[in-house]
């Protein structure tokens, strides 16, 4: 069971979130934005990963990855309906989620829970926490998600069911607001296991503590959320690795590739420009 930490909650932050809610008219502005397509158009981005011969899987493993939902005033719930419709159409083996489920109170996560409960990939659903989650009652978010069948990973690894028992999902805590521990993250997955690293921000790579992975997923950056044509962010995201790794697929020396998603929802303002929301589908063999 996850013990709530709420490490970055403060009365000042609570007042600021209340002000944002007033400015956004309790979600009215985000509803207008969504229906005017200013949330962007949700798409599917596909990747194929070939493992070394010694780690080849018995059949292709289809992973769905979604991050940065930001349920709350900046994001209209319609985008979540679009997302889960896409997930259902893709029929992945496993769903991974990269954190920042809410903007504001933890109770905002409830809008995600019915669709999460109805989403039943055969190998399970796994999630890590993001900085926004740790700025509210993260324990409440975890309880809601666990009730919907999601396995919450805080510096721990869990093996997938057969026939993918040699694949482990290794979930690391948020690098800036959490307590990331690379050694603990990989402790449940030996070196011969295919290690899939799940983390909120690319900056989690700074906390690997010598651990090696075969494939990694992260979000946090939103691809800038507002970018120039071609995808160059107008404002670079926080974090020394979140800037160079703001969106795309990147080789990492001594490890597998890192896939960074633009995420799904909107942070602060309900607008995305040249940084459309996305569901990542990655086929591994």
C-alpha cells in the first residue's frame, strides 16, 4: 500500500490552484478549447524495438504508454474518452502510465477511474507518479487507481505474466518531487530480464545508480505544449535532461532507447499548439 507523502503540497499552492480554477471557470474554458480543437488532435505514435538475440521474446509484446493526463480545470475530459477509445482499438498487451494524472486536488483523478477500470489489457496496467501527483494527496490517487486495477510502482519492479515472465516493468519515483532510487527500482529484475523502465521525466536517468534497462518510457515535457512548426518548444521544460529529450526516441549510451511522449492533457493553460496529444504504441520483440 502506498503511504501518502504529499511532499510539495502547501496552503500557498492550494490557493494558487483555486485561483487557476476561477480563471478557467471551473473547466468551462477547457471545454471550449477542446471543442475548438485547441487541445490538439490525439494521435497514435508507433515504435518498434528489436531486442538483442539473447533476449528475444516468444512473440511481439505490444505496449501502450500514456502520460500527463492533468485531469482538472486545464484539461477537458473529452480527451480522456478519445484516449481510452484509442487504447481499446489498439488492444495492447499492457498499459503503462507515466504520471501527472491531476492538476489540482487528488479527487480530480476520479474522472479517469471508470475508463481505467474498464480497460483490461491481458498483462495488466502499471503506473508511476509525477510531480503534480506528489503536490497533492498522492495516496488518494494511488488508492483510486489500485481500485481500478492499476499496479502502482514506486521504486520497484514487477514481472509480467506468462508468456512474458522474463519482462519486468521497473517503475521509478519522480526525479524531482519524489525519492528516486535506481537500485531499488531494478532490484526485482535480474540482469537477464528484459527491463522496461517507466518514469515520469527523462531526468530519472540521472538516478539509475548504474542500473541498466532495455527500453525506457517518460513524459513530463508535453513536447513543450506550445511549439513552433516542426515541434521546437517555445518554452523548454524543467530539468537538464528534459530539455534535450523533450520529445521523441533517443539512444542512451549503455542502455536501450528512451521514448519521451508529449502526453495527453494540458498543464496550466488548456491549449496545445504544434504539440498534439498522443498515445504511444511500442511493439517489442
